[in-house]
């Protein structure tokens, strides 16, 4: 009898895990993404959209007869991780978190670590004039009140027209981003400071290397606290966990 695993996505690792887990003999995979994703990773068992909080997630887990949960969401998607932890505990379902390692400070980096996005916005006037903002679109409004700074804002899709934007230019693009092209971008737009979440992984690390090589400051937003629970750092370890059942 097959076990049904719900993989909560939001990372490339989640898509890779879903593809490989589907080949396991006793596992049926359901992959869920909260928002916009690349068409290339959508399959018939892929679900897109929120659950409606803990209550909605519990109803989904029950209706779909989910046996296992793997939380492979983005490291900054703290709310869904918290909801998954609560739902799994209430239904007594095994839960694993697939969490890619954080980026670590390397000699030559000029990092200023802050606790959250508002703290990043607050510190910028003392540091920067031209900022490369690489946090996506959801929290961009935190920077609208920052004065005397020009922003280069990179995101996957443009914010809706009712969202206020800081002064600057929007670049629409999806990673991975080559470090040499990132270096050219920083040079072209005369960037003196980057604002980045500590997302980890290789896809967007090029900007960190480019900043190091050019002496550009990086305001690095720390990750939020994750709920307690078993964690692994890569897809192979997650597959090993699945094989135990």
C-alpha cells in the first residue's frame, strides 16, 4: 500500500524532491506551491495556492489522506512552516523540514546583518545611495519611505498597480543568476549596497560573490526562526527519510 506525502514547495529543491520521490515504489507525491512558480515544474499532482491557515491545511490533509509531510518551502516562508508544524502535530503525522544551509560570511564580505526587512529599510540611509533590492515584491513597500536612495528592484513579476514602489527601476527576472553577469549589473547601475535575504543555495549566490569582488556592502536579512522538528539539508537526505517508511 502506498503512502501519500505532501511536499510543501517554494524552492527548486522541492521540485527535485517531488520528481525523485515519485519514483519510489511505495510513495505517492502531492506537491503544493503557495504562489507563482515556473511552468516547467508543474505536474498533474501539483497544487498551487494557499490552504487558508491551519484549519484549511488540516482539512486538506484529512481529505487527501496525507500520511507524511515534507516542508520544503522557502527559508523565509515562516508562516506556512508554522502552520505545517501545528497541523502535523494535531493529526500526528510525521513531518520533515528540508532547509538549505544559510550563506556564511567569507573574508572580504561587507555584511551588515539585520533581523528583518523593516530593520533593513531603517539602516539604509546611513549606508547607501544606490541600492540593489533583491527581496522580491511582497515586502517592497517597506522601502517606500526611504528618502534620497535610488533602488534597482529585481523580482519575478511586477507588483500590482496599487502597490507603492520606491524610486528606481524594476528588473523582472528569475534565477539562477551568473556571478559575472551580477558583477556587470552592479557596475552598470553603480550599486553601492545590496539588500538580500539569507536564502542560501546557489541560484542567487552570484550577487554575493560579485559584491565581495567589487567591495559592495550587503545588508543581509537573517532568517526567521523555524518551528522545532527534524531537519535535513538536501534532497538525498529527504529521500532517505522517505525510504524509512
